[in-house]
């Protein structure tokens, strides 16, 4: 498939990711040969798809600690050409207002993603039997100039989207949602937004600047990038600069779900309402890791107590199944404050959950 994966020896264990033709597999067949005779341990009950997909190596046969850490140990390629979905990193923290370090988020999420397996045991999703997926590396950001970085992000995402690929983004601080949504709206028109966060990120100006991680969705509204009646913000909390920190969001037509409405309950009923709100139009999912309580995800720049649980975060993402998702991001993982690696590990798993709810995913 890609030159880096060629010339591997014939083996009954699978040493790295490769493209697999599932149509060649017969019922009850345990092994399949692909890519000039390379072996792969497969599920004996897989159904015929008629297509070839990238499949990460199984830790049953390949040590997790070996190899170059791409996202989920998927193949790396330089462009989105030929892909249905792609993991892409945007390593910036130039827009942060408190603790830095999110520029290292994509790298650490990739490291922790070695724990991911090929199937979603909870939903029985089979993403690597459904979509061609790869890691396409990072945007070459300008760590000295945030406005130039936004321009670079926008141009890269225009190219990604032009191929028909759905980007799954590893941040980086939340500033990146603004240029990404500029590219997304250029292709799809105004989109619905499911925004999971401790903060609304709708400030107008912070310290004299209009671009930063606290302002992206204000800029998006001003530029007509969002279908405001199809925007929901979930998990908002913390002290504020006014008595009603979310007045502006409501005035635009956003649905605001403060964290107090989420305490002590499943969010599955909420997500049923959100699916009705989003309808059949294009939807973008933006998940700030600080939506989760810092007891679960301490490695972030602007932590707020009394947040969502990882279970609720998973419920939100799984609740997006059936929506016309055109892009997703997971932002604000800051490894210097993540002493156990749990925040990056959680971020990697949430990104996998996002992959598992994209359109055209197969479920067993």
C-alpha cells in the first residue's frame, strides 16, 4: 500500500499495519494473506466487504511498545488522498490563556493510543472494516505567530476535505477549531456543532486579541460558519466574568447544557434530543478534554472542578451515531500536567469513539 510497509516477510503473525481484503476471507477462515503474502490473524466470522482497508497490528502478536507511535499504530501517509478518515495533529498552544503544553498533545495521544484495539467492544463497531484510515501527521504550525498558524491550518484542512476525507484532529489548544471550521464551512456550508467543554469559548476579545482558545466560536458565528439553531454546548461550568456567562450563546440560538444539568445521570436521553436538533445536515464535533472533571483528566490548561465523567464523555460521542459528521477534534491535552498519562489515554480513546460513529461504519 505504502512503500514503508513493503517487503515484509511471510509470517503467520502480523508485524505491522497493512491493507486487508476482507472479501477474500471465507467463513471460519482464521488466516488471510494480503499484500504479497503477509499474514494477518483475523476474526473467523467477518463479513465480506469487497474493499481493502488499513488495519492496525494486534498486540496479540506485536508488542505495544515497539514501532513508531502513529495514532493507533495505523500506517502514516503524507496526504489524505485515498482515505475516508484521517487522524491529524495540530500541535499548538500559542492561544492558551493559562497553562501551556497542548503543543505536545498530539504526540502523547499517539503514544497512549497503542492501547487501542481494532473493534469497539461496547458498540461492536468495526471501523477498520468500514473505512480507509491513516495517520497523516501534523500541520506544520508557526509557533511564533498564531494568525499565521491559523492560515496554515485552514489551508491544510481545505486540502484534506477536498479529497472527501473526514479529519479527526488531535490538538493543540482550542484556537484550532476556528480555522478548521473555516475550511469545513467552505466545503459544506454552515454546519451544526456539538461542542463539549467546560468553557463556551465565545469571548470577543482577550487581552486585546480576537484570536485565541477562548474566542473561536464567536469568530465562527461572525463569519457565518455555524448553523446556530443546530449548536449545542455541553458541560459548561466554572466561575465567570458575569452572572450569566452563557447569555451570548443563548442569544445566538445555541442550546446550552450547563454541567449541573448533567450531574448524577446518563446523558443518553440528552443525546437523543441533540440528534433531533442536528437533523440530517452536516455536523462538527469539538471535544475539549477539560469538559471532563480534572480528577479524570488533570493534564489540561484551564481545568474546572465538578465536570463530566469519562462515561458521560463516551455517551456523548456514541450518541452522535447516525449524524452526518464531517469532522471531529479532541483538544487541550497538556502532557506536562498529565503525570500519569491518563489524560492522553482518555483522549486517544475518545478519538477512537469518534472514529466509530462516523458515517458508513459497520457494526456487528
